[in-house]
C-alpha cells in the first residue's frame, strides 16, 4: 500500500507514544510543584436568603425609608426572578418610584407585572396603577390612549369602574367635560353603591362646565338614573339661580319620581327643599348672621346695632312698607354659620348681613341657595364672578391704593420707601403698597424689614438712607474711595431735593453747616424717597416715628394703616407724629353731613358714638334697601345683579360699589394726625 502523507510534509516524524506519556507526566509534576505559588480565587460569598432581603426591605419601607428599600427589592428580583413574591415586589417598586415622581419607571414595573403575571391577584391594581401614573405625570391624553386596551382585559365590574373613573378624570383634565361625564356615568353604573355618591360628585363637577345646550343633551341622552339625576341637579341649579324656582322644582320632582330607589334620591330631596327655600324670597325681610356670642361678640353686636338703626330709620320713613330684620348667631363657627344661613334662607330673607369670622365658609352654600351675603373680613375669599358672596370691608389693597393715589394724584409724589415688621401683617401690607405704587408708576427706593415688636429700629432706618455701614477708620484706607462715595451721595441728595422741588445744596461747606459738624467728613443720609409707609400697630409706630429725624430722615411724609387712627399714636409719637397719614372706612368727626346725621341718630338711639363696624352695618342695610327698590328685583338673583350694577352708593363709609365678583370698591377717608387728634385730609 502507498504510504499516507503526513500533515506536515514528507520530512515530518511521529513522536512515539511512550515519549508523549513521559512529557505529560513531567508537566503534571511541574504543576504540582507550583501549586503553592498560584493562589486560586476564593469562592463567591452567597447573598442573603430571599426572605431576609424582603424582610429588610419591608422594614425600611415601614420606617419610611423607601429609597433604601428599593435596591434590596431589585436585588431580590435579580436573584429570584420566578419566586411567588415577585408580583408583590413589582408593585412595591412601582409605588416607590411613583411616590418619588419617577413615573416612567413606575409604568415599567406595572407593565412587567402585567406581561409576566397577567393572572396575578395584583394585575387589577397594576392596570389601575399604570393609568394613575399617567395622571400623576400630567399626561391625561396618554391615559386616554392606553385605557381602552386595559379596560378590555379587566376581570370584574369593579375594576372596569375604576378604570372608567380614571378616564373621566383624564377627560376632565383634558378639558373635555362631556366626555368626562360619559366616562363617570359608565363607571357609576358598574360601581358598588358605596362608591356611587363620590362618582356622582365627579359627574357634577363635569356638568358644571357644560354649556346650556350640552347640559340639555346630557339630560335627555342619559339613560341611567345616576347620570340623569346629576344632569338634573345642574340644570335645576341654573334655573334656580336665575330666579326660575318653579321650573327648577319641577325638574327635581320629575327625576325624584322617576328614580325613587336611586342612591342619590336623598340628595335630590334635599336640593328640592332648598329650591323651595329659595322660592320663598321676601323683599321685606333681611337677615343678620353675626357672632353674637364668643370672643368676637362685641364686633357682631356693633354691626347689628348699625343694621338695626338703618332698619328703624327706614320703617319710620316708609309706614306700611316696614322691613323685618331676622338675626342668627354664627358663634364664629363654620357649622353654626351654615346652619344660620339655611335658617335665614328658609324664612325668606332677601339678603344676609354677615357673617364675619366664618365668611369664607359660606360662599359655596350662599351660591347654592342663591342668597346674597355681604361679609366683613380681610381674609382671602374665593370671590367669583356670578357668585353670591359680597365683601364690604377694609382690605390691605384698598388702604394701599388710597394712600398711593393721594401721594401720586394729589401731591405728585413718585418715590416711596417701606419700613415694615417681618410678620404676616407687615408683609401683606408691604406687598399691597408695593403693587399699588407700581400700578401708578411709582418707584420703591427702599424696602426694609425689622423684627416684630422691636422698639429700636435704628439699623433698618439707617439701611434705608445708606448710613448703616460705618466708614472704617483704619490706617491705609484710600481717601479717594471715600471721596468718590461722598460725591455719589451728594449727587443722590441733590436729585432727591430736585424731586421734591427744593433747592439742592451744591456748596460742601453749606452741607457741613447743615449737618452741624463743621470740619468733619461724616457720611450723609441719602433720603431718596418722598413718603415712607410703616404698616405697624400704633403702639409700635408711635415709638418708631421719633427715631426717623434722629437718623436724618426728615422732610418726608409718613403713613400707616387704619390701625394708626388711634389716640395711642398721637400720645406716643408726640410732635414727631404730627402730619402722619392713615386711611380709614369711617370717621365720626367728618364734615360730611351724611356722617354727622348718622352719628347724631346713633348717639340718640344707643347713647354712644358709632365706630367703623356700626357704620358698616348701617351702610350695608341701606345698600340692600337701595337695590331692593330697583324695578324688577323680584328674586334673590335679581337682587344680586342689582347690587353689582347699582354704581356708586354714597354712604357713611364713603362711596361704595361692587365689582362683578363681589369685591367692594370704596373711597376711603384719609386722616392726618395733629397734636389734638386727627383731621380729615379728604
């Protein structure tokens, strides 16, 4: 046989097997000799058992440390991807990321659970959680795109109801109220009875945004009792607020008869009773809802005295057309205020004078009942166009506007400063004054706070005029720097003098004589404002005013809030308070004949001089009577409109009118302090 060629060519030779075996044995001996010189890696330490990971993570969550628990849950998933606890862990991770605002990550956890464990008991919550994360992320339209697919996989009516409710909320946020109403209606039809009332409330919020045409369509097309009832609530409310009480009552009665067993039937019955209350409008009856007991009783009694005087004078002047005044005690509590408002509406009161302390709590109820309520408070109110809440009171904005308009329009001043206590009262008035000044083209050259109640405010005053930081006198200071600063200060003073119509002092020697420190180079106050506003109580302001000239603040007007209208300010400030200005709603010493007559009548009836609250009660009743006397005022809605459209009413608290949202526009008294008290500026 021919010989087979080797792979390496003809000259290659085979190694005999015994030689190969010998080579292998030698190699093993070498490895054995080196085994102590080549270290082997240690075996990997086993991780903590799964139950320990979960236990530690759950404990951290219970301690409200979810960010520390998160990596432990993730470690568990990496080590135990098929454990029975995985769905629960996915839900926990979704909750942690959602709470932290990581909505995209939360959505991923939910999707992983639905993809891997579609039959899990956690799947319904995952579907709802996934949609909720879109709302939390501010993406309602994304929710509306994904919801139909998840709705198709839902396993129960309860779950479908939850998804539909989220679709309703998303549609509402996407400004599609009709679509939202439909989703909520479907959700209510599938929801357990315990959840139907809440869904009805959501439907009512959507219906409130309907146009009249859309509302009519919703009322006719709604087949279920819940949707039909909610649409009827809204339409009946609109009819009642328009004074069409019989039509409103008829609609409510119709849906009540059609759906007697509805879970909304008790609410429909209550609404029907309220419409009948609204229909009992009596133009000869006014109500007073005031705190007549408790810590605010003296204020309530003061308003009531003024209201009673107005009614008494009206009845004397109009025999045969007497007015009745019904009185309820609000006790300065929200629940009692609501109860009192319902009682006054039930007795036919055309308008309610009050409440005071609880004013913000009755706005929605007044609108629902359709009864105008004139309140007395400085608190923030949700005053809305078309509402039934009116405010006739002295607000920070009114005071700031009164002062600034006098400064700019009458005195032609434009440069102002504010020195204020750093508390809620001071900050509120500082901001109001600042806004009013900017609106009239004024300039705020300085705004300085001081700690509330501090009697020595020299440092804040010196900050206003550039004297707070004393000039250093250490050797080596460059005189050229201070010469430059002196020149800047001199230029600023000259401009301030020109702004006030005064002759500027150009001669440095003349300035030295004015300062009273000849031969000394002292920093001068830069008073670059023409009026200074100090919103503080008279006890504090009376101690601050004497400190102004001591710190070279002279030749400026000073003004405060209505609290300055007090003998305390005059007594404490002495001659330094003369000329100080403050606004107020009422001044018994006014030259106005209307005020003089009111003061005389009040003193005759009650044996004392009236104050601001008495004047407000008096004017509020007289405004209501003026509105009621207008032609066509045959309902509370018409009375509300008459108040808005009556123009300026001249009363003892100045001229008053109401904006469409019920906020009073008033011309205030402006008073000036003298050595003997106060005089009227305008």
